[in-house]
C-alpha cells in the first residue's frame, strides 16, 4: 500500500472509529483512521512533559 503524503504527528484522541485528532507542525488536525478496530494499545497520547 502506498500513501501519497505522510505527515509526522502526535496522536491526541480518537473521538470515534473513523477519525483521530493529531498534533502536527501545522497545528491540530483531524485525520482518517483506516483501521476501525479499537487500536487502544497502538493509539495512545504521548506524554512529552519532563518530570522535575
């Protein structure tokens, strides 16, 4: 499978089975999620804050 344009982004949330909200260099975007399964073990928000 070949995708034309792939933009690096950080997963934020998945409001429903078909879309995800991600944070990219262009800001917060809504993108299509091809796999409509749960994907809970794969789609997890990443904590980027450093602990003191």
